[in-house]
C-alpha cells in the first residue's frame, strides 16, 4: 500500500501551507473560482458525533442529485477506536443546510460490521435515476452473514443502496447491501451506473499480489452473470497492483478502470478498458491495457479518471520521485484507441503542473474544461491542457478555512447549475477532530440556475423552465438554442433571447416532444446560452421510460415478424397488462416481482422461443436485448 502512505505523507507536508485564512474573494463582483457565500456562508462542516476528542469523520466522495441536493459519503469513527468505523452519509440542500427529510436530521450512519469493533467505510457514491443513493466501500464483517461466531472478518466489497429518505432499500439484493469477496482483502473504491441501470463497482483484491477487481450488479443488486465470471472480473497487471482509484463508463457502456501498477520497480498509471461482457477491450491499445510513465519519475499515482464528450479518457494524479517531493499534478489524456492524445498539453498527451502539488478528484465541466481538486485547492485547465487563467488566480484557487485547518480536498462534483462542490475533511482545533467539510465555488459570469432532469414516456411532451442567473457584472442578451436531439425528438426554447440583468435572472421555457419511434433509454440535450464574448452550455438529461403498453406493442410487432413464438408472445402481453395495473395501483413491489419473472423467462427462452437476431422492417435487431432493456426502463419501477 505504498501509494496510500505516499498520499498521507504528502498531506502532512502540505498541511502547513493551509493556514487559517479569509474565506472568499475580496472583489466586489463574483468571479469564476470565488467561494459561493450563499452556501452555508461559504463552507459547511458536519460532525457525526461519537465521543471524546479525536473523532474522525472522513469525507470520501460527493454527488449531486437531480434536485440539486448534495450527498456526501465517507466514514465516522469515535475516539474509542475499539468501537470500529461506520459508513457515514449526509445530504444537504442547495443552500448548504442539512436536509432534514434524509435520515436523522440529514445524516445517516450504518454500522455493517460484526462483531463490535469491525469496520465499514464508504469510498464512492452514485445516485440512480430514481434518486436512490448507492455507496461502495468495504467491510471486514457483516452481521447478517455471520450466525455462528467466530466469523470470517476478511475485508470485502460493500455495496449498499439507500432510499431517498435515507433508509436502506431492502429491495436491493434482498437486504439493502451486497458484498463480494474474492481474495484475502477486497476494497471497493469506485462506483458507476451504466445506461440501463446496471451497477459497476471497481476496486482491488489482494492475494497477494494485488489485482484489479470489477463487479457488475443488476439494477436490483444481484451479480450480473452476463459480465465476466458470475458478475466478477479479476485482472492481474504488471508485477503488482498497489491501488485501484477510479472508474468511468462511456456511452457504449464500456468500463475504464484506473489504478497504480508496479512494473520494473516503478509505479505507473494503469488503465484498463472492459467491454460490456467484462472481457478486455482489444480496441484500447490492442489488449485493453495501458501503462503510463508520466514524467520519468519513480512514483506516478493515479487518483481519478473521466471521459469527455469526445470519448477521450482523462486520468489525473500525482508524480514525484520521493516522499519529500517535489509533488506535481499529472494529467494524461488518451484517445479512444488508448494512444496518447498529442493535441493535449505539450504535444505528448501529458500535463505536469506544480501549483496544485497533485490531484485527488477530477471533473470535466459542460465546456470540456478540466477541474482538479487536490491537497492545496482547485485548478482548472482548458480543453487543450493549458491553464485557464480566468479561474481564480492564474487558474488556481487555494482552499482555506477559517476556524480550522483543511486537511485537503478529496472529492469534487459539479452541481445542476455548473458550480463546483468540493469536499474534504477539516481539523477542528478545539477538539482535535476531523469533520466532513464542503465548499462551493462559482464557475462563470452567468449560469443556468435551474437545470431540469426530464423523465418522459415515449410519444409524450413536456415543458420545463430554464433560468439564467447573472453571477457578476453581466447585462446583455443571451441567445438560447438546443442541440443534440435524436431522431423523432423536437426541442424548442421560448423566448429564444433573454436578458438577465446584473445580479438578476431571466427565464425561458424548454419544450420537448418525443415521437412514437423514440427508443427508451436516455439522451442529452445541450442548451447553449450565447452572448457577446461569453458562451455557456448545460446538459439537460432526458430519461425515456418504457411503459408496459409500449413493450406490449413491441412484443406484438416481434410476434408478427416471427421473432417471438406466438404462445410466448401472448402470455407476455397478458403479463405486461397485469403489471401495468399493479403500477397504476401503486403495487410497486408486485410489479417489480413480475418484471423479474419476465426477465428470467426472456433469458431462459433466448435463442429458443425468442430469437436473438431478427429482421423487422429491414432492420436487424436482437429481440432478447431489446425486451430486456425496455423492461429495465419501465416508468415507476
């Protein structure tokens, strides 16, 4: 675990640079990189309790839901270390106050460990389209798996799902939690949700040596047997794997996992891309695997990976020769085929910057700009890798905290209007304790302050309101237009020109019409505001639900084309009608059970009574894949 030790030592060396200082900019008008003082006065600290001095509440990850609420996850440990560590979650309103509709006054702690003194930690978070919260991490004991102590207390993957109100979702894996164990020590460090709701979790398993471990679960929390070996893929790399830090899922549902690889006594960036069945993707550097020595230094630790709108893979981390530094932020961008993107940075696909001294978290904003959070603050880069001088002071924002010492930023997310939400832990000097810490930063001169996520059924229409806020000295006409509509989708804005006065706002209506041929799934509309010398865009995520009626129509069409046996088709249509009646009556559990039964029936009849390839209206389709996807996207489930 050299990489973890390196990061801890790095944080200790940098802590002295994060002295108590004034929060926020001194300029009269807000600018990109300024602390947003409408968010808890500029900062929000959360203490999960416990007893005595020396409590440790460590924030690991943040995410923002479709209503703009911020979810932070991590771990909490009291000063009595013998009591172990528990998973900790908090949800905040957009103004920084704790959301009292979540858990106990906005906070949830879950002690999954057994016996007392076992440890459970959350290291990653994702929010599904229904607003449920998925956390990944690890635990060294699960009470409901241990009925006859002494029990196996090896660390294993922990995946838990919480309802919108903060309670465990017992429909997930039958209990609200799923665990996976391959080696003597398994730690999950990353989580994502693909286009059909399947849950992908990445981490490390130690034998020794270490290996990449990737698990895919069905939307209801069970191992997806169509991925790898019973839902699990284990990949040996180099001489050893020291850490797995991050994953990203592209538009084709391929999974890119990043970690630190030991090869010939050097620690390297290691990236692996998996196809949707869990096999290595040979279109990514010929074998699905890429190792990168960023700058010829001894240690190259990768913290995070993201995929931009062009499908390019971006990795961030730190590069250094010894624990005494100097530490440099390292950015590497790869083309879709795994080769270094020579249009990025110095022409070699790499950027090194000593201002931030390494990265811990990474996001790509709506304009393709790259924002990295590290121990000293935030840095923003343009799409070509050059420093964005319009952000903070020459592209850098120092993170400081009155009344305490910020122990570095470890998490980063972009909220619904483009503001940057950074998370970490701060030392309370009076109690010698660590607390969850959130700071929100402004991004641009004007911003879309209300960005809807739209949920629609096929062949319906909706109208959503978009609001543009002026964040600084801005007083000009903004011309609005939408792009990215798939076939049979119409999107218009009315009015198409608005004028948000300085410090004010203006609104327009976004109308979306889905035609009958739209495929259930999701797509992104890009709404752009263009003004003199300023242009900003925001994504409007549109989730297209199927209905039981629309699936029944698909079954009928396939049955007529000979893709489905008539007996099976008729029975499925009757079942879909009954399932719709359950949805309409609010019998959601019954409808979910019916869907599960249908999915099992389709899988059992694949290639038998239901074809895996069929031509309908001169188009070749896979009826099994179409029906499986549509069932997973039924409205209300």
